[in-house]
C-alpha cells in the first residue's frame, strides 16, 4: 500500500494521478490511500503498519512531515519514506529519518516514476537480505539458552564476534551463539554494509558512530577493537557507506538538483 499525506488537495490529486499511471504501466499491484494530515495517517498507522511507501508533505498544519517521519521510524525502518515539498531546507532532517527521496513541488511524472523505481528496488533488496535463517542459542550472562531457529534481518546485527570456530551475533539488546565461523558471515553479508575491523570482528557500518585509533565506537556507546592494519580500509568503507546512503536516500533530490 502507498499513503499520500498531503493537506493541499490539488497537489495530492496530481501525485496520485502520476502514481496510478506508473503502477498501471509497470503492473505493480499497490493500493493508494490519501490522508489530509498527519493525525489522520497516524490513526491508520496504529492499526496497520503494512505500508510499502509513504509520501509526506513536509509543511502541514499540526504535526508536520518531519515529525511524522520520526514517529514512523521509531517503529519501522523498512517502509520507504518520500518527502514532497516546495522547499529544500530539510535535507539533513531527511537523512536523519532515512528518507528515500525528495519530490520537489510541482511534481512531475518522470520524477515520480524515478521515486517508485527506487522504492521497488529497495523492497526487493530488503526481501533478499531478510532471507537469512540460522540455528542459534541466545546468550544470557554468558549462558547458552535452548536452540532456536533465528530469522535475521542484517540491519539488526550490530556486530559479529568470532568465538573459536563459532560466532556471537550481537544485536541491540540480545546476543546469539551460532555454530558458524566468522568467514561464513563475511561471505553471507553485504560487503558494502559489513566491514572487518579486526580478524575476530565484523561490524555493521550502519551502527558505527565514529572511528578512533584502535576502536570502533558504536552508536550505543559500545566499543570493539579496530586493528591498526585495518584502520585505513575501515575508514574508507565508513566514508563510502554514508556517502552512498546520502545518495540512495535521495539527498541529491529525486531528479531535481538541490
């Protein structure tokens, strides 16, 4: 489903027209729903979060598009967010909430199509990455729990630590013991997002706050070792990762120079 949250009916109608045309031409079966303000959408969101893309006007009375996006991102990091605006003053806020794109008013068919193509590509990549199923044991204070079938979303892995011929998968609040070596995970996970900061550690760059001389500082304050021999490679990967995210998240505009 696609939501169009726009308080100006004329802009909503134009965008919906372009979206319907693209969906029909590309034979994509998404339903479009229109909401006149953020409050109306949030009421629906609390009942159902099964949305594929959300097109938000930034400047709306009451809760604006940026504030709405922050609320959404607290609960859902997968749905594609697109800001529709007549201004380009909100680029950094868009990066903060991982907005996929910006559509600059007045929108046109080509730029709307470009947004939808990226949304579909992102959805397919998410589906590909989510297909990781492994057997694991939760570690609680160093003790292993019973075996469970663990379905992993790669972005939820903060870092992976080698434990002899096994590995420990460190998440935000949990840790799992897996009978697979760290090299298995190096091959399985995207090289663009996961980086070897040490021979015994694989870190998800999404969760890195900064690099120090001998440590990787995570965004929750945890630290993991950074090998001196790996520092330059990790630093380049860190810069490249966030540069690519700025481009992929639409901070260069959706077919629009900003």
